[in-house]
C-alpha cells in the first residue's frame, strides 16, 4: 500500500464560497454565473502541481484515508511565553480558515488527479497547530480495514 505525502509551504488556505455575478449582455440578455475566485484557483493549482511533481503516475483506487495537519503562523505580537506554549502545542489555533474549508480545498485540488472523487475518502485525520514554518501536510493512502 503506497503512502502519499505532500507538504505545501505557506499559510494554510481554505476553500472560499463560489462567487456569483449577474451579467447583462449588450443585446439585453441577462443571466447569473457562478465562479471560483482567483486565490482559490491558484492554491488548487499549487496542490495539483505539487502532486504531479512528486507522484506523476500514482492514482488511488477505492476507499481512501486522508490526513491533513495545518500549521498556522504565530502572530508577530505574541509574547515569548505564549509563543513557547504555542510551539509546545499547549495553545492551539482558533483562527480562520477552519479545518473543514482547508480540507475542502485539498480534496478539490486532488480530485481527478490523485483519486476519482472526494466521495472515495472514507476516513480522515485533521489537526491544527501553530508553527514557525506555516504549512499544510497531507497524507493519502488506500484505506484497508
């Protein structure tokens, strides 16, 4: 069973809600459109690129286990004492983006290139911590009972 590990350096990003716009054409027709904003598209592209770079020919079939650990930056204004508690994991981040939006971003970024659909994910492990090196660590593997 192959284990896939990907690290995305930088602040964790969450999937934002689709944007909506009402369009009126020159000939008077009107319609509504829905689109993904540019920062979300760019981060999903980063996920795809990193996956292709590390695992160019790996595609998981069947049920999947996904682990996601998001490391958030420590605010610059944090005291030395509080900073140490954050690094010791005694203080955890209660900041945005929330884990469910981070997870959705990763699932959508990997859908179609690492696995068929995020419906194939049957088991998850999610955590948020502070770190001097903000990043997102992703682990994927085929789920076995």
